[in-house]
């Protein structure tokens, strides 16, 4: 055969074989790159998941802390109001006690005044009776004396 044809066939065969080898090598290289890219993507995905979990835990912790602070603040306010109510109740009890004592004192004074009034009325009646009893003899004597003078 002609050396030119053999050269052409050899060149074409070389090209086909070269193309097949290049294709095989590129496929392997592409597969390797794809695998590397998948591994990088998977690593970044895992990293993102762990970062998300960390942020989630952090936010949950912040929310719990905020809740505890709000609860503590609420309890302080409730205790303050409870103490204020207790203080006001104690003041009211003290005022009631004072008023009860004052009412009792007023009743005692009123009773004393009623007894004193009754006593004075009895004394006044006694004095009136005595005065009347003295008037009669004095009047009788006066008449008697007048008669004797005439």
C-alpha cells in the first residue's frame, strides 16, 4: 500500500486513538472534578447545617434568657404589688382598730355623761324637794310672825 495512505490511515487511527484516550482521561478527570466538587459542596452543606444548628441553639438560649429575665421582672413586680397590698391592708387594720377604740371610748364617755346627767337630774329633783320643804316652814313662820306683829 501506498505510504501516503498508510500515513493517512495511521494519522486517522492516531487521531481516533488519541481522541479516545483524551476522552477517557478527560472523563476520569471530569469525574474526579465532579467528585471533588460534590465533596466540597457536601462539606459546605454540612458546615452550613452545623452553623445553622449552632445559631439555632444560640437563639434558643437567648430566648430562654430573655424569658427568664421577663419572668423575674414580672415576679418582682408581682411581689412589689403584693407587699404594697399587704402594707395597705395592715394600715386599714390599724385604722379599724383605732376607730374601734375611739368608738368604744365615745360610748364609754356617752355612758358616763348619761349617768352624770341622771345623777344631776336626781340631785336637782332632791334640791327642788328640799327647797319646797324649806319654803313651807319658812312661809308658815313668816305668816306666823306677821300675824304676831299685827
